[in-house]
C-alpha cells in the first residue's frame, strides 16, 4: 500500500512532464504531510528539488540538493 501512496505523490508532483523525482523527496513529502495537501508547488530541476505545500494552518517546504537519493534534504514547517 505504501508503494501506491508513493506513486500517487510522485504522479501529483510531476504530472505529465516526464521529470524524474527522487524517492527521497517523495518519502520526505509523504512523512511530513497527510497527502493530499490543500495546495502545493514543485520545482524539480536536475540536482535541485523543492516542494512546498499548504495543509490546513500549516505551510511547509522540503528541498534537496545533490544527486537524487544521496542528496542533502532539509525541511521547514510552520
């Protein structure tokens, strides 16, 4: 069941763009949110991945720099 949830998040983040997104980013978003969120944005550009979201009264962002799953990921939720 977790794999299906991961694929749902991955699909929502990338849409029909064909852009690749790291598993680490998907797992981070999954662990920090109760997906689906109210609104989100995603900037997926090579070695840089950023996802921001609004869920209820919370705003969060997770970002990764580096090579895919081996990159450095950071999150902030307020």
